[in-house]
C-alpha cells in the first residue's frame, strides 16, 4: 500500500473526525553563545562552539562522514531553552585544521578528543547525538566512557563493518542507483574495480591534484546522490564542489580503507558496557547509505535501546520525516 504524504494524512484524519500530531520542525535558528579552538596535538586544532542554555542539559552533536563538519542548522534539532548545545568539527573536518589531514586521524584519536572537550568545558555527563559515522563515534566513546554519557539519540546507524562498507562502496546500493554508480566508478579502471575503496584511497592520497580532485568529486557526489529519499540537485551540487569534496573524500575514504579502525563486530560486542544508558535509535526505512538492517541488528543486541523506524525517510537527517522523528527524540530524552 503506498505511503501517504503528511498533508494527506492530516486531511484524511480531519475527514474522519480525528487528528494526528502535526509534524515537528527544526527549532528556529540558534545563535552561537561562545566558541573557540582546542589544540589536541601539535598538528590538529579543533573548532568547537556552544549555544542554547548555559545551564541546560549538556548535549554533544557528533557529525557524520567521517569528513563532514558542523553548520548552523545542526543546532536546530535541540530545544535551546533545555539544552546546552555543543558542536565541534572532528580532526581534518570543517573549521578544524589542517583540513583534510589524515595523519594522527583515527576513531580512537577522536574518542580522546571528545573526552578532552568534555573536560575543557567542565561537563560531568552529556547526551550524545550522532548520525551515520556520528553514531559509530558516539558508540565508541560511550563504550569507553559510559559514566560520562547520560543518554544517546542515534540515527542512520553505521558500525563500519566490512559488509556495510561493501554495500555502499562495492555491491549493494549500486543496484538501486545504477546511473549514479556509473559516474562513481568512472575514474577507476576496470582492472581495479574489484576493490573500489582501495582504488579510491590510492588516488585520494596521491600527489597529482587533478587525479585527487577527480576521485574526490566522484566519491563525494556518489554520497550526495544517494543520501536523500528524493534526490536534491542543489544538495548534490554542494558535494560536487572541489573545496568540499577533496577534504571530505580524503578523510572518509581513509576511514573506510581501515574499517573505521574497529574490529568487525566491535561496536556490537561492546553493548554490554552501555546497557544502562538510555538510547533512541532513529532509522530511515529507505536509507540507502546505512540500510536499516544495521539498526535492527544493533537493537537486537541492545534491546534496551528503543528503535524507531521512519517509513518515509532515507539517510539524511534533514528530510521532513527524519526531522520530525529526531526532534521528538531529543525532546523526549530531555524530558525523561
């Protein structure tokens, strides 16, 4: 049976004399209250910022990628009157420097960076909010420092297991987006296509700027083309911009080539460390980047975590159905 858009559901409910909750939207734009830089090594300096209520419940936003970064819209998933909202750009990402750098850049450096940030800000315990790669980083941090996590809201669950990496970068999503896949693999000769992550990694770490740029655009546009339920040309165009694509692809491919620096089932095997942490898992039913089976398998291993599957959504947190689910989840976590 086809799914009805939200407006049709509202009209049908009204005709039947009932009502359904109005979909939640992002909170209004939130102004940064303070910001700074955290020097985590002689090489890496991280951008961080705070907004919302300085006396509110501390919450850390963990961005996706790896290789992405934060922007002003990310503050809007959270009630600024209720939360002390902390954003930061991970190593090599966004406004952190050096941008696109993969030296001294692994999951475990990032876990230590989160803990350093917590200590610097004087936070005792915080809510973790993360999607895609951000969900993996949240789980890795929580499993190492469970006493520092008060709750988690995770979406687009990604555990960086070989099967998940293969689905998106070798054989899986390619069957759903064949036209985008054709453009993705174009820079790679047929002889190297048996291991596309390795082939892209060689090019993205090479010394020829033209080769790096071509590979980066292909890598980045593939993700931009598949991350929304309905393709968005403006969104895809942003992923195609060289200034964004090169650092993004370089860092992300570095992590994919190393399996996220995890053992294959490490994050699943570590759930015993976080059973006491309240958590909500929000998953788009038609997520082609991080398919719902991963969220399901995590929930099966961690039944204490509530799983909410969103019918009319793909991977992006900015799709209306995902916004509704995520805002409800963060409001609910605060009220718990």
